């Protein structure tokens, strides 16, 4: 399965670990479907950033598509 | 829905029935389409319509005796359309545009004796069907009696054209034939099937007794022989009758050659009744435009003007009113087909899900429809089926169901006897939305009821389960209702006094064993409270909620109360049993937010004055806006002197959510003097935000409480992102299925919210 990258340079830093975020592969799932995507993640504690434009854009689109399957 | 149910439903919607003109036309010419083209000066398209249906349009189009005309709907509001003269205009200014196809030759020896217009038509139709006919006439030309009858209306070359057409389809033409009984007798041997055109063939030459003719098939008693045309009884000669008979005979003869039933499915052949329903109310009258020169017929301008009087008869009565049907550009017949197809999909995208979930289940269309088409019932049953089969999109109703669960839960639900009593004759049931919208008004009306009714009046803050019902969650709905009935039973089965029309409708339909009364009918029978706000001078337009459609008594009480308190009111353009839904019904506004907005605007637009009056909390919530002033009747009766009922702000999803819980907590301490329960710690978080962000959260169906939960979680665990450039924080929290994100910033004694969003995709559980 190919990996889509949604990783983009960001000013958000993990507050707990005081670390900048870095691109990392993440397995996201919805209704029995699995997607491998690249998101910005805290390298120390794995805090995953889902940016607003992703959640309300592509992600929503895919969610709705899967819901109609 | 199975296929037979689909067919039965489809048959209810008559939008696709023939318009009156077409049904009355013996060969069903699409006169409505013709009028549309002529009115727009699209002459080629107009001609195509005639070429498609008429035999020899250059003849029939010029002299049709228009038996359709008396049936034209325009007659109700002016004169019927001059359909015949308009056809004449069309064929005089155009040549043939469309040639119907010719089917491959199938064999069979076919003769047509007599070349009047019915014989010509039979020969043409049979030749087109791949049964080339031999057309035989004793005359030296085609047309039988027609050329003599029509005179100057038919230029002689039209018969040459007809002859060429017949030959083009492979017909053989024998003119000047010398016919005697013997020859005709030999034809019975020679041909498999024969048509006798009584306009041109002399009955005396029949070698058998003509006997009776079957009116449906035009079969004569002699096997393989058919007859028609000529003059019918004592009626005047009709050229359309010739065409109809020729066409009818040709179909019988084709079936005869195929050896199939001559009589099956012929009801719609020839002039027939139609179930079309067209409302002419409100259309201005218009009289016929006649040709200045009857001999020359219409000029282009006259024809355009006359054709433009057509009202394009169709139904669409329900669509004209319903925002939902308009939005999806369907009428119920096409809608149910789409629903049926959607449900039949095994693999692939069920693209009609959103459509099915967008209907407000309001039943307006059913009341409007001449055949009571039950769109609401179909959409509702389909939702139940989707839930049962696991095909309901989880996000469609999640928010509304979540709110219902919360309302039924310990934060908001309450059932108590009147303070200081241990039994209840009545139980006030304000409903979840009224409690969330006007908690202060609910409190004052409850106090008022306790002062005016004898026998103890308890209070029941809960939800009737309508959201579960609308969402198609049958099991959940019946659980909610049975819990509710148990609770009412434990109170000693008091009579419920119900404020909301939706609750009332739900109880009436699904819990007939409960004793229920409408709050409005109760108030109407009591001395009314003193009004404490400035009664407007100009009338307010009363907006009935869609769920009061079948509650005539409720609607009457509301008006009676207004009259008693001196509140001037007036009616909407469409209300009472035709009232629109504000967008809340059927959870429309959750499954389809933009459509919910349109429905509310449409309903508000039915106002006849600038200010409105609602008696459903959701109607007011949805219709009140920056431009609309709208009061809730209960709020008028029990107004807080500090708040003008007409201009109170919209409360919104989060506000209603909050206030439901606060109402319970407040009443518990003020009325029953219970010690206050400590509320969840996240609720203590003070959150400020711009109006813009509030609107954004509403649009995304995110509660302020969801944001409080995110921030509480982030701040107690220290797990959040931080942007050093602007000092903002970003964190997420997933209470159940949905993950919420809040972008915020610490402020003096709380936080400022800058954005909120959510997703349903699951991230891997982070191991912190
Ligand atoms: S108004 Fe137009 S569509 Fe209606 S019956 Fe007359 S010609 Fe036909
Ligand atoms: S929204 Fe109401 S009027 Fe429109 S289709 Fe649904 S039930 Fe009928
Ligand atoms: S009112 Fe609507 S459902 Fe009824 S026949 Fe007309 S178009 Fe069809
Ligand atoms: Zn970290």
C-alpha cells in the first residue's frame, strides 16, 4: 500500500517533550479501512498532529466516502 | 422496499402521466412539447415532435380536427390552446426533420385495400415495422375522400410526398386498380393479413359479410381481416379518426402476424383518460390569439404568442413547496426509484444515502399530493432498513443521537412530583428543545401550572425519543419510549402536559396508552397570566410547526390564546396542515446543514408581516436571525421583563446543551432544595471565543463542552502542542468515537478558543 504524505513543516512543537515535530508514517483507520499516511509526529512521545485543513478537507472526504460504502 | 412496493409507490406519483392534450389526442402527439418549442421559436425541434408521432405530418398537421382541444387545461383560465392551427403553422414553415427508423423486413404478405388516410397510415406503420404493405386503391390517387374534403388547405404535392414516403419504407402502391368481389376474394388467399379502409373501399365488394368490428383491435369476423376509417356513425368526418384507426389496425395486424395477443395492454391507445393533476390557481387568464388571416393561418408572431399561452401542464405540486425535493431536483417518483436503486447496491457507493437522510419527514408533500404520496414514510422506512443492515453512515445522526442520550442522562433528566406533594395528577413535559432554549420560561410556566391546576403537577425533563425515531434507530427509540412509560407509570400514570408538537405527535402515534394533553390546550382553558412585555401593534405571522400538521386543536388553541392576550397575529402564506418544516424535523439540519438553512429560510419566507410568532422551540431557533424577529408564544406568556421575546438571541447547539443541564441543577435546588451536585471538572473551564468561532463550532456540530473536555485533558496531562510564535496550544481528545481538536491560548482566568475541529478517522492510540 502506498503512503500519502500530509507532512508539512509546522510551527507546532510537542510541549511535553519540547521537541519539533517530524514526518512519520502513521496507520489511520476508519470503518474497516486502513490507510498509511505520513503526518507530523513528536519523535519522542508519538503525539500525532492532524492539522485543521486535513481534518476538514481530505480526511472528511474519505470518511464520508467510506460511510457510503 | 421490494420491487412491487416500488411499483405501487411509483404509480402514486402522476407527474409522468400524459398532459391533458396528449391524452386526448388519439395518437398522443406531445402537444405540450410542441407548444414549448413554438413559444421559443424552435421550429426544427417542434417539427421533430410531429415527425416522431404523426403519420404524414405534412397532411395531418395541416388539417387535424384537434379532438384534444376541448380537454386543454388552459380552458379553465382562458381559452383552450389552438393546437390544430399551431400544428398547421409548424408544418407549413418546416420540412421533414426526422424520419422514424425502418425495422428489418420480417416477411408476411400484407395488403391494405383503400388508400384513404387510415389505409395510408396502416400501410406506413406496417411498412415501418418491417412488414411492407401493398396499398391498393381504385382511385387514381391516394387520400380517399380527403383531397376533396380538405380543398385548399392541402396543397396537392403533399400526396406526392406521402407516396414517396410510403415507397421509401418499402410499400407497394397500386392505383387505379379494378376491384371486384372475385379479385378481393383472391386477395384473401394471396395475403396473410388485410386492412379495409372504409373511406376508400366499397363495402359491397367484400366477399364475406362484414359482421361486427372489434372496437379495440378493429378485427373483422373474417380471419386475418381488419377494417376501419371512414365516418363513424353519425359523427362528422374526422381525419384524426382515420389516423387513429390506421395506426390501431397496423398494431393489431403486426400482432396477428406474430401470433401474439391482439388485445393485451391496449388501454392507452387512442384518446384515453389521464391522471395528470395540474393546479391552475394563480395563473393569469389569457384568451386565444387567432390568426388575422384565417386562410393563411398564423404568422410567426401570432404562433409564438398563442403557443406561449400553454401552461405546460404537469403536477410537481409537492416540489413547488418542499425545499428538500427542490434541493435534490427530484419528484417523488424519481426519488423512490433512486432510493430503491441505492438500497440494491451490494458493492460500491450508495450515493443516495445523504438524500435519504435529508428529508424532514414532515408529511407536507403527502397532504399536498392528490394521491397522498408518502415520501416521509419511504425515507423513514429506508433509514430503519439502513440501520438494521449496517448501512447507515455513522456520522449522519451521531450528533443528534448524542444529544438525545445526554438529555436522557443524569445531567439533564429529571422526574419529580410537585414540591411538597407525593402524587401527581399531571406531569409537565416541556421537551428537550424547549428546556434547552428557554429554561427560564419553562420554569415560570411550570410554576404557573402548579398554581392553577389541582391534584399535583409533577415535572418531567426528558426527551420523547423523536431523534432516534427520525434517525431510523427503531430499537433505540422503542427503548427510550418504554423507559419513559415506565417512569410515568412509577409516578402513578399522571396525564402528560406536553409543550412540543413533535413530542405530542410521537406520543400520539407510538404511545397511545399514555394520557397526554397539549400545553396550549391546557393554557387555553386556564386564566392566562398577565402579559409583561410590550405587545406589538402590528401583527405577528404565526408559524405552525410541521408536526402540528395533524393537530388542529393545538393550532386553534394557539390562536385562541393570542386573541385572549390581545396579541395581534396573522397567517402565513402556507401554514396549518400545509406548514413547512423549519429544518429540524427528520434531523434534516444534522444530516444536511446547508439544506436545513434553506428550509428555515423558506419557512420564514412564508411570513406576511415582518415579525413572527412560533410555538415550537426549534422553529424559533431556526427561523430567528439577524433579519427576522420572532417570538415564542410561551415566552410571550411568561416573558422575562428584561428580555424582549421578539429579539432574544438564538441559543444555538451549545447553548441548548448547556442550558438543559443547568435547568435541571437549578430547579433541583430552587424547587426541591436538593444539595447541588458537583458537576464534571471540565465544565468549570472558562472559555472565551469570538462569535465567528461559535458559528464555526455550530457548523461543525462541535459543542463548547467538547472543547472544554479537550482543554481539560490537555491541561491536566500536559500533552498538547505549542506554537512558540503566538503562544497558542493545540490538543485533541477522543471521548468516544470522534476525536476533537482545540486550538486555544491561556488567558487570565481561563482560555481563548481560536478554533475547533474534529475527525472520525482513528489514529493509533499513542502510548504516553
Ligand atoms: S395548456 Fe398546454 S400542456 Fe396543458 S393541456 Fe393545453 S396544450 Fe396541453
Ligand atoms: S421534507 Fe417533508 S415535504 Fe419534503 S419530501 Fe420530506 S416529508 Fe415531504
Ligand atoms: S404532488 Fe408530487 S408526488 Fe404527488 S403526483 Fe404531484 S409530483 Fe407526484
Ligand atoms: Zn512529545
